[in-house]
C-alpha cells in the first residue's frame, strides 16, 4: 500500500466518523424536547433550570469557532455539529424565556448577554493573535477545557445512580448518544492528530461507557428485584 493510499483511507475514515458524530449528536440535541413539551403544556418552567442550555450554548460557540478555517484547518465537521448544537440551544433558551417567570427571565437574559459578550471577547481576542499556531493553541485550550467540563457534568448522575442503585435519572438513549458521539469524535481527532479534539472526547467516551455499564448493571438488578416477589408468591 502506497503512502497516498494510506492517506486517502485515513482521510475517508476521518470524514466517516465525523459524519457519524454529527448524526449521533442529534440524540443529545433532541434530548430536552420532553422537558419543553411539559413546559409548553403547563405554561411554566416550574423548577427547571435554564443554566444547562446557557452552558451548552457557550460550549458550542467556542468549539464552532475552533473548527473554522481561521483557527484550525480541515475541521468542517466540527463547525457543522456545533453550529447545529448552538442553534438548538438558542431555540431552547428562547422557549425557556417565553415561559419563565419575570425574575428567572431577567436572570436568563443577563446570562445570555454574558455568553455573547464572552464569545465576542474570545473571537476578537483570538483574531488579534498574528501567529496562526498560537491562535489555534489559545482557542484550542478553551474548547478543550469547555468540553472536558461538559463531559464531567454526568459525574453527578453517575454518583446518584450508584447511591440509589437506580437508573431512573439516567436516560439510556441520552447515555448511548453521549458515548457514540464522543467515540466518533475521539476517532476523528485521533485521525486528525488533533489533541484538542481527541483528548476531551476520549474522556467523554470513557464516562459514556461508565454510564452504559451502570445502566445495564442496575437496570438488570431492578428487573430481577421486581420479578422476585412474583416468583415467591407463585411458589
């Protein structure tokens, strides 16, 4: 096999896992829909928090900026997935604002303006860096830190599952989507030799795998516990 053939296979593989990552990401972007169905039906945000959507928006914006040709080369699929993600988060924030009470609405608007302000500072500040490698390092570290903190957020849910021995608060398809998306972009970053992509997504893959293992372990335990009284009463 020639070096050209090996390079072509690597590029095609990178594009394939990148497209797969974009597809799997929809599972994450669509996961809040049941929450907003309830909010719209009840005409109130109740006790729900808008902070996850604010945080996800700034994360998507930073990673979107990293994927553009002005920062890194040949990362179009990073730009597309985060553009779609940012659009979804903005839609969720708008819906949240429509049904939130006055105090919560003012707080959310303030946070939304802060997000746009922070992103504008990052965007303008990075463009002031003349050296392209330094600019990529600057935005890359920000996107990497943002992704790692986002992937670390399920640690609370993992701890809750272990303490309660119940998967009630850890939806299976959300955990599966997280694992598949992270694994896809881990391979994408690895094939691109881009540590700013494969390091945080490697952590996300590991945490997603832990969630799936816990789900099958405690879901099976719950099923066995629920069938045991039926067997005993039948005997």
